[in-house]
């Protein structure tokens, strides 16, 4: 049996330290900042024009527990995402490394800057795949919470799910959407979907004539499930996964894939370019030999300013993408919206241009706090792991 070299041991220890530190840092940061993420999502999901039309109020989170509804999905997703990032980046960097020799003639492996960028891009692609299913689960959990609040708040006045669409003579209402508020957080049954699209209501003479959407082959079973979950929305992580799978299958966890990738690429590009351009304005004659992104020396105030400006630029540039992503991942996202462009167009027409920047303030605060908090927790845990790794359990 061969004995590992000291370099391999060091690399192994560094990877383990990074994994443990990254695990705790992502968990603490995601948990602490989730109320801001919840506020952002709730603001994006709220159709103020529709509520005003029916003289209703927003049923936002009322308790601390509700502000953390959907947090389990985001935290678990963050843990998988950061673990995948560290492991993949470490492996890809080594895989693309070049054999070199140092001044003493010893063999070394070195990864060039362009290859490190490629490794970062590839690991970023994989980590984004982890975000998508958990984002879908989070949004469904937030919608279920809002629907639950609306049912309690308006149950004595009308049915917010729109299931009871017949009058006292048992004749279907021509279009319930023009007569009362139907919650956008409730699943659209085939009847409601037909009315939303302007088709005639179902009767014994025209059954089956409103099959507008090709997925409605087994409308009876699907509508029964939708009515069940509309009446009693799932409130836990596992129950929400079961609900989504029963109603949509695996496609429930892949909505918004393309727009999520575009948002992540834009986020990284805007943040890094803004940070680098601003620091060069602050210190245009930097003489540091270090050519990394963070090679300049700045005061604490300057660093805070850099992060604030970078976070603001990110929000201004990517908030419309985030809003579109949220609506594509709604319960009825695939029914109401077709693609990113049509989503943006419909939101602009129905809610105005400000709809594309809903949730910008809480999202900006989250981005600003998240970076500093993650770095602080990572550093503290890294120190603890390094100290613990030097301790012996059994002394001689």
C-alpha cells in the first residue's frame, strides 16, 4: 500500500475544511436571510391591481413561522448547491492542471487563470441545476401559505378557489373571474382554465368542448386532486413535493430552467464587473502584484461601498429576470405563461412596468447581507476546523 504524499494530505484537509465551512456558512446565511427572500417572493406574487379591483387586502405572512415558510427548501438547496460548487471546482481545477516544476526542481501541479475561469463556469453550471427544483418547491410552499391565509380571511364572503361556479339554479356562471376574486395561488381546474381563456362554461351538452390545454386528458382525476389541494394546501416540505409530483410529475421541478441559468450568469457577470470597475476608480494607480479580483487594498468603508454598489447593480440588472422566473415557476405557470418573453409582456400589460421590479428592496438587502455573512461564518468555522484538526484525541 502506498502512503499518500504530504501534498495530497494537505489538499484533502483543505477540501474537507472548505466543505465543512461552506456547509455551515450556507446553512446559517440561507436561514438568516430567508425572511427577506420570503418578502421578495410574496411581493412578486401579489397582483395589486386585481386585489384593488375587488377591494381586497394582501394576505401576507402574519407570523414568524409563515415568514420562514419555504425556508427548508431554500436551505437544503443551498447546502447541495455549495457542496457541489466546492467539490466540482476542486476536481475540475485538478483535472485541468498543468505539470510544472518550481525553483527547487520539485514537481508541482498548477492551474492557469483561463482554466480556473473555465472550472468556475462549469461548476457554476452544475450548481445552478440544484437551484431550480428547490426554487420551484419554495415558491409552491409560499403560494400555499398565501392561499391558506386568503381562505381564512375571506371564507365567510366567498370561495377564493373559484370551485363553486354555479348559481342557485345550478347553471354555470359565464365567467367567474369577472364576478369575484379567484386566488392566483389556487390551482386552475379545467373549468376555471376554460373560463380564463374565454370559453363557454361546461354543461351536460358541451362537456369536453373546453379542452383547451393538451394536458387535460384525464380532467376528472386531475381536477379532483386540484380541488383537494386547493381546499387543504400542503404546508410541509415533503407534503409539498408529493403535491407537486401528483399534479405535474417531474416537470413540476424543472420550470424556469432557462431563465434561471440566464439570471445566474447575469448576476455573476454584473457583480464582478461592477466590483472590479468601481475598485479601479477608487485606486486607479494600484501597484499590487496580485492580479486577483480582490488584490486591491481598501478601507472598511470602501469595501462596504463596493459591496453596496455591486449589489445595487445586480438588482437593477437582474430583477426583471428574477420576477419572470418566479411567475414561470408558479402553480399555474405553464398554463398561464408560455415563455419568458410572453411572461414579461403579460406582466407589463396587467400590472404595469413596476411589476418587473417587485421585491427589489428585500432582494437587494439579501444579496448585500448574504455575501458578508457567508464570508464571516465561513472564516469562523474554518478556524475552528483547523484548530480541531490539530488536536489529538488520545495522547501518549
